[in-house]
C-alpha cells in the first residue's frame, strides 16, 4: 500500500516538472517572437546574391607562410602582444602557384583609422607558372598619431586576387600602444624662407610633440647643414605628455663662399637621456651671395678696406603700445682709404610695430672713422605677445654687406611698468648701499678722531698738581 502511494507521489512530481518546463519554453519562445516583432524588417532585396560578393573561380595560388618583422604568423593569429605607434611592419608573403595564373595582385591593408589610409600593394602584377614559388615584400608604416582609443585593436589584412577570380583574405590581429618615450617633429620653420643668400643668416624653429607616456626632460634640438659644416643647438627643459613646444630660433650663418645649390638641412631631436632620437631632413636653396669680394675685404679694391658692423643686444623687451620701445645701436667702422655711404634697411616689423632710424638710414663714414645710428622700434597696441623676428640689412652702394637677424620680445604694458619699477628699485638699492658705506666710513673716522682727542687730554691731566 505504501509503495503504491509513493509511486503516485513520484509520478505526480514528474508530471508537474514536465508541465513547468513546457510552460517556461512557451514563455521564452513568446518573448523571442515579441523581440522579433520589434526589430525592423532588414530583409535583403530579392535580387541580392550573397555568393556574388566573392564570386569567380578559386584562386590557384597557395600561401605557404606570412612573416611580419621576420616572425612567421599563422592566419588568424596575433602578430605579437603589442605594436608601438610609428613602428614599421615589414611583411613577407611566400606563395606557390598551383596552376598557371596571371595578373596576380597582393595588398596589405589595415582598416579602422579615421585619419590615415594604411595600405601597400605589391610593386608588380605577377604572372606565375604552375609550381612557381615567389616571395612578395610589403611595408606598412604605422602613423605616429595612430588612434588607440578603441583599446588599440586592429587587424592586418592580406588580400590576394587575380583579374576575375575569387578573393583570398588572411587576417592578423595586433594591438597598438603608445611607446614610453616618443618625441616627434611636428613642423620646421625657416626664416626668412627656404631660400637664403650665401653670407646671410638662416633662422630655424623646430616644433615638437610628446606622444609618449612619460614627460621628457632636457630635450636637445640640433639643426645642421652637413655639406656647409654649420650647425646650431638648443635645449628644451621639459616637454610634457601630449604637449607641443617650439625651440628657440636656431641661428646659422651660410658661408659667404657657399656654392649656389640645394642643401640638406638635418633636424635631430635627442631625448630619453640621449637614448632615442627623431630625425627629419629638409632642403634649402642657397643663392649666390652679395658679400664684398676678397679684394674689397683685404683693402685692395677700388674703394679698398673692409667695414666692421656691430649691433647692440640682439634681443630686447618692448611693451605693447608704449611710447618708448626697443633701441638697437648699429656701429659702422670704415677701415678703407675712402669715404663710404651706408644704407640701413629694416624689414619684417610691419606685423607688430613701426621703425625709425636715427639720425638717418643713410650715413657717410670717412676713412678710419666710426659712426653709430640707432634703430627705434615701437610696438603696436595689438601686437602679439612673445618673440618676433626682424632683419637689419647693411648696404654699401648696391652691395649688401651684411644681413643681421634681430628679435624683440613684446610684453604687456603692466609687465613693462613692473620692469621700470624693478630697474628703479635696483638703482635705489645701489644708491642706498653706497650711502651706507659712506656713512660707515664717516662714523669710523669720527670715532677714531674722538679716541685721538681723549688720548691727547689724558697726559695733561696727569701733569696738573693740586695744592
């Protein structure tokens, strides 16, 4: 009896369990159907043929292996754990023709970057006989500013196709990351421009950006023209992560005897304790110079003798819209045997100020005589704060003797007022020190005199006799 009751209970439980599972399945199916009803109809058009997306006969070429930076990588695998920005991928694809094939093309391609098209094609379209082996070399340079915001995940795709066959694709995963230390050269600016006359100065400003993960200290910027044996160097104290900074103006004088032509200008940036560097090569054109000939410089020409030009401080401060600006004295010494007429021309100040040459921009200097003219710069009220460059050219007749680059640092009116106050305080401090020294000397002299007087009175007192 008890066995029969127990069997009934077990049978009832099994029936309930089956009914519960059936009900749950029905509810789940209803939910799915409900979701499907909410989704817009995305059916493909009737004339769409999925097979047409990669139709054609199978490509009679087998890929034996793919090497990326000399590492053999299977299809679908990861190249290696991480690839740094700016790195170059050296790709080699080993293929074998199973049958005769013609017009074979191979492309390496990376998708997903919004700013750059990253692809490389095989140099030549290939025709291969059956059984022929070939190695195709491709290169892909990752941009210095390649996007890494999407976790840095990319795919390198290698595509093979002939004229009318199906496409073969091979995919390789990689992750792009920022290197710990990475300084790149953003821009290089030449002044006056990329053309310069022999004997004149070339100014260069280098714009840098830190794309690494660490701040860089004591960054060295070098600009050189190897064929002319001239160079200039500047040091930047710090370049913070994701920050852009510019070097100071790097000054190089083109030799007066430089031959006209195009010369390479090599820009080198050393960082990470000189362990790494970034380089760029630009070009300038050197034009024939207009400096005095050797005979004129040695004093053997028609006029004879050379001219010595001395210009005061190359950089000065000047306030926006102030009545008084910067003053640059220009001293001319004529070492020739005849009088010379010099013309002083100032260029490149229109954008930030006005200029006046006093007493005149034309001066006559007698033999063995020295004269000084003054260049007065006045800043406009809307002049941009910071350093501006201009040039002073010295001519004798129609010949340019020298072109000197100068600069002025435009400051706000309050900064200029503080500078005047500071100079006044410095002068006052010096005067106060001098007065204190003089006062100390007077006090010392008076004390010494007093001691002498007391010394001379004491013996007289001893000689006095009282009765």
